C-alpha cells in the first residue's frame, strides 16, 4: 500500500476575505480574527481528499491531529494515522516542518498539503526534492505552480498517481511574495526553491506572470473605454491589478494597487475594502464588478482577491461582470479559459459562459469563463 502524508495549514487564507492579504505573523492573524475571518483550509483539504477517498484500500494516510489534518480526513471519511501532535493552540510554520519531518520518518511516498505560498516554502525547507508533493490551494496569494488549479484538481492529480498512471515528476518553483510589502501595494517576489510534483497540465496551475510593461498603453486605452461606458448611480467595484488600476488613474482617483476599491459616479467612495465593506455598500443597489485575470493562470476570482467572495457575487448578475485584459495577458493564457473559483460551485456555474473582454478602446475579445 502506498503511504500518503497530509499537511494542513489551518490559518492559510484567513486574511483574504477580510482584506488583509495574508496571515503571516501573530498580529495579522489576531487582526484577521477580530475582523471575523473564518478558517477555510480544512474544508479545501477535505475537497481534495474526497477525490480519491474511494481508493482508501490502496493507501494509508498519515498526518497530525486536529486542524492540521485529522479534521479534513474526517470530513472526507478517511482514517488518519497520527504521527504528530502540536503542543500549541495555534499552529505555526514550525509545526508544519515538524509534521513533515515525522512524515518523512514514516516513509511516506507523497505529501499532499493545503496552504498558500508560505506553506509551500515550509514544505520545501523540509522536503526539498526528496519526495513528490501536491499542493491544495488554500492561501490568499498563490503564485507557486506546485498547486492544483483548485482543491478538487489537486485531489484528482493524487488520484492519478494512486492509480499508477505514468506521470513525469517535474521540479516546480516555490515562489512567495513579501506580505508586508504586499499590504503597502508593492510586489516583491522571489524563488525560494523547487518541489517535485507529478505533472499533469490539466490539474496543475501555471506560474503567475506579470503584465508586460509594453501593455501600458493598451491598459490606458481599455480604461478610457470603460470610463466612457460607466453609468450614473451605479457602484463600480474595481478589482486589483494594474489593468483595473488604470481606470482609477484616468479618473484621477487614489487607488489600492493590490486591493479592491469602490467608485460611484466617478468618485471614490471606499478604498481597500474587504468582503463586509463591499456587501454593505452594494446591498440592494445596482453594482458592477470590474476585474482582470491573473497573468499566466487566468483566474478572475479565487486568487489574491478573496474579498470578492461568493457572497459578493450573489449580489451581482452575470451581466454585471466586466472583464479587462491586455492582449499580452491573454496571450500568456494561450487557449485556456478564464477561471472562477469562489468557493461556491452553484455561484460559479451562474457566472460561467462567454464574456466580452475589453482589450483596448476599440478592441474586444470573446473569452470563456469556467470553473477549474
């Protein structure tokens, strides 16, 4: 029987919906809790485990007690052999590393882990290239291509591995962004190492890519088109990224480079908002969401903008979604569709379909939006 190690970072992603752009550090975690942040990584880990739970006679699952693994295994109706118990009420990166060392000592053949880029760094520091791993996306910022396109896709990849489907093991980058710089609207990323991942492009996400500087003129042109189409007495939720930010620059308004702002009648009414702020502003009112896909990955919802949750989307109609993207960014996606993963499958399906994407003032491209 194959041995699978399970690692869950229970605080991963808690800062997303409350607009904190991560949960690194005790003070940020405390602030996230004060704002009502919920733990979602356990549920996402269980969604991955459920994809291969029916093969439980073929493997043994090892992990930690409580929120670091036991709860997710229980939700997936899987037995878990405990190899580590955290002595702390709130787990930390040190617990992750200690758990991984215990899994290695147990002789696991593969590790599936739920978290964000910080968790991937912890896994790399403990595993290196000695074992294959599969990441379950559960963090606020997920640049590293060691993760599945969704929790379900991560689980499907592990299922293929269990079924003996020949999969090449490839070295994928572990990339992380400096959270404090991120909160100050600066992007500072670095490659910290590589992890060995079973490769199937249907299930793994791509490396995030930046918008080329040469696309700047196209961003301005697209922004002018959107401004000309703006309606009076409509709330415009302006998503993160340089392309939507061009709207704010053309209107002469302050903006949050990596957060979400709200505009009404071409004036800023709320800056760097979280989920609760957005819901308070738009409830019962006409609103539109302006958003751009993540370069290289194609996500418009589900990566780095958890403020735009399924609760926010439930207040909007499909025609209220406005997508902007430069031709360079669309080229980076090749022929892949744009992606939405709000955490609510029913809501995601409501927004699936084809959209007119604003590329420049007089150019539009038809792109499909789908759940990964």
